[in-house]
């Protein structure tokens, strides 16, 4: 399996102009709720002001605000709290555009003074490379088989006929790499794309979304469970 991302995705940072807009948006409470736990008095907010240019998230616990200006709130950020550990999974966009949906998950925790902090995160490139080590494919005519190691995950029929033959390196991942978060943890979702001899874009029409459970430790090291078709 081939990876589109050529290296780690640089950490985002915002301009001073956007920082000012973020502070103003927070002052005016110009944000929408992503998560609200009334019992624990915890809320996660995404800013809605256009002046913030798609940046800035706020976590509030017991009236203590923690501001994360360098996390995107564009393209439907999500937050989910684990009721046992108290951890919050925050999923935000890392890259976006036509045919591109790449997300970065954040494991959020609280200090004793209720200030929230990023305990760990997963760089999209690191996840891509871990998946590349596991995923395999085989092509026979119009039939393609996707495997997790030696285990078959999915068999699909390639119907595209206007792009010529499949390229020698036919299957790529990295442009469609998203996450699902629930009360128990995190799941990575990846849709492989097909590369043809004609055209420079990947084609996703016939390809399934593959999922795997993710375990992330305090040191930022993660492991993947079995990969399965959605």
C-alpha cells in the first residue's frame, strides 16, 4: 500500500489577527457547543465567527476556560468524553479540500486546577504509515482484494473505464483519513484511492472505507486493532 502524505503534517499556528478575532469571539460567546456534560460541568465549543477563519476551540470546566487557538473548528469537529477516565477525544481537521479529508485526533485531559491540555495526538502521517504496514492489495482483472496482512478485508470490482489501466502502484491512502470517537475510544477510518495511468487524481468511487480501533497511550504511541470493512 502506498501513502500520499510524504512526511509529518506540521503543527498549525494562527496569525495575531486571527488570535485577536478568537479572543473577541470568546468574549462575545460566538461559538457552538460540540459537547456538554451537565453532571461534570464540562463543555467543548467551536468558534462560529467568520473572522476566526476556521480556527479556535474552547474547553470549559467548572467555569475555567481553556483556549486552543491552533486547532481547526472547520469541517465538523467532534468531541466525546469517556465517562470512566474523564478523558475527552477531540477530532479536528488537519487538511481539507476537494477530495481531501484528513483529520487529527487529540486526547484532552485536565490538570488539578481544571485547566485542559493536550495529552497526546496522532500525526496523520504516522497513522498513514502504520496503515501502510498492515494493508495489502492484489489485482486480478477488474477485481481487487484488500487485506490486513494475510486476512482478506474486502473484495471490490473496479468499474472505472475512462481513466485507462490501473497505475503500477494502484492503491494509495492518506487523502481520506478520518476518525470516529465514542465513549469507549477512537476508531480510524481510511478510504483507499485508485491511481490510473490517465489522470493525476485518485478515484474513490469503488473503494470501501476501512476501519480499525485505535489505542493511544500517554506517550503518544498508538496501536491498531483488526482492520475491517465499514
